[in-house]
C-alpha cells in the first residue's frame, strides 16, 4: 500500500492527460461532419516538347451523399470507404516523410556502416579495399543521402520517357453545403505513386493510404505496391547510395594493386590509376581491368601511355611486358609526321597510346575493325542474295544500298579484311582535342594509319565532310587509311 501511495500522485496526471487526448481525438473523429459530396478530377497531360504539359483530357467523378450513404454513377458506396478516405486525407502524420516513418533505423546507419555493406546486392562487384571502405562509410553514415534517396524512390515515374508520353494528376475536393472545405492535389506522374499530395496550404502530404482508399471509393485497382519499409527499404537506399558512387569506387579499386602498380615507377611517372568503369570502347568481356596512366621524358608532354592490366588471380598482369615494349610503341607513334606535328602545334590536344596487358590491340578492338572470315562470308552471301530483286525486276520494300552498308559494318567492320597475323600487330591510340573532339586510330604494322572512329566535328585537321558525312554531331566510322604524311591511301 505504501508503494501505491508514493506512485499514484506521480502518474495520475499523465494518465488523465493520455485519456483526455484519446477522448479529444475520438470526439474529433466522430464529430467531424461527412462532406455532402466528393469530386475527384483526373487530368491527363501529354508531352509538348517544351517545359509545360498540355492538358489532354479531364475526367470527373462525383461521389454524392444520398441518405445514409454515398452514390457514384448510380452505384452505392459503402460509407466506411468514405470515412477511410477522409481519415487518410486528415491523418496528422501526412506531412512527415522521415526515415523513421518507414521504420529505417537511423542509429544503425550512423553506428554500423560496415554492416550496411551486407545489404549491397552486387557483392562480387567491389572488393572493398581500405580506401573504398573509408570513402563509402562517409556516404553510408550521412543521413541526408538516405532522405534524398527516399524522396527519389517515392518520386519514381515522375517524367516522360521514350515510351511514356502521358502524365496523370488527381485532385480531390470535399464539398459541404456547396463550398469546398478541403482540396488536395497529387503530383503529375507517368507511373508510380500519386504522392506527394499537396494541400491548400502548399504542404506536401505523404500517405500511401490516400491513393488506396481513393481507389476503393472509385473502384480502381491500384497497380503500385505499398512503399518499402524497414530493412527492405534500407537495402534499396544502400544500393542507391553505393550505385551513385560507383565511379569513385572504381577509381579507388586499383589501390588493391598499388604495390604492383608502383613497380612501374622505375620507368615512368604514374599519373593516375583506377579500375576501368564500363565497357564498349576499350574492353568488353575482359576480367576486371586496371587503367594506369603513365608518362616519361621520352614522350611528348601531351602523349600518355595507358597500361590496361587485367586481373590475374590475386594480382594484375605482369608489368614486365610494358616496360620492355613501350619504347618501340612510343617511337613508332612519334615517327608519324602528321600526328607528331599536330601534337606539337596543338599542346592542348592529347594522345593516349593503349597497351593491353602485353600488346597494342586487344581481341575486342580487332573484332570491331576487322571482324572475321565467318562474318565476311555472311555479308557476301547477303549481298549476293540481293541480286535476286534486280534479276526479277522487283522493287524491294527496303533501301538496298543502306542494307548493304549496314551489313558491311556489322559483319566486316572497316571491310579491309586484314589477316589475323597482320591486324594483331596494330597499335590502338586515341586523340582528344581542346574542343572535346575524340577520334580512335590504329597504327598498322606497315605504318599506315587507320582512322576508325570519329566523335563530334573534327579529327586532327579532318572534318566530317571529308568522309561524306552530312551530320553535324555523333559517332561516325570513317575507316579511312592514311600514309605517315596524312594522305589518303587504299589497302
């Protein structure tokens, strides 16, 4: 009894306050009058090639109070569905879009960044060396990254795409005695959630139940799934944070092989080193590859040697080959007058000379420019088959000239059909100028120079028009051969 006397006065006011709040809340919910009608407006917009959307169509749904219930297009609506919609619209937590609302443990984020790495889906992509961990831990413990990721997650489907040129928008209006008592408007969206909604005061409302209860009233099945919560959302956000920093993580990946890379200091100044990010111009299906940018006093100041060293077991390809071969490669490049003179006269231009493990060209680039006898035969067979149209005096439903051109590029590359033993001795190099023009070249064994790819307006002093191209921008494949003085030659 003594214990009861000592605690009762302390807790009684708190208990009374809680009960009072519960009664007030219950009274407010019960006393809140139901609207006479609910008007739902669905606007559809189409893309108009500008910053504005063109209103294409408006649909109106009128939910009218009738007796003790509601009616929509002659069909009775359960009053509970109306109450559920109103409850969702008026939920006091609607303006809260915090991580806690979605059951994400911020203490775990701040205190256990190492544990968060286990949420990353592509675990084999990154080795997580010391430098990578130090970098990503700063990003993974920054709560702002999670808040931004949450907002991005909820706003997916915001924008037009190549295959989606329409947007939707919902407006919910509550009427009592002919006057609007409340109005909320969804975001414009192509797909995804209707939230955030915006109320009359301009506040953003985040509540998935608004759209589900609206769907129940209008008898529309929602295609979206309930927003992620807890560890499922945390995994999504961790993946998003790591994914947005992949470029930096690839840069730091090469620190795993710093000891091997520093062996090159005997012959070069190491300008930079990183793991190759992406594929398509230099490598394709090769294993993890380190890109080491090298320079020394035997090169012009705007020539760089790019050593592409693939991962071999627990290390990278031996450095002995590049040390042994680089002088020959540099001498050959610098002995081409029209290349050498351009670099001397344009110090802001840059030539990157590539060395793939132990040679100046790799299988991917040989295949790109030369293809192989099997694909050559396929092209020849296709060209032969097209003669049928001429023999039968039939007009095909496609452009024969363009068809041959496409087939030749796909199956013959530059269509010089070099012997394998010849093209595998070529040297790959890339030239960048001060105006962001890029071109890819190959120095062939007999010192002919092949301009393979040209990106943007010029390549050295050559213009797109020199290769019969009328487009102003984009990639083209001149496949043009030059002698050492820059004169066009044939094979």
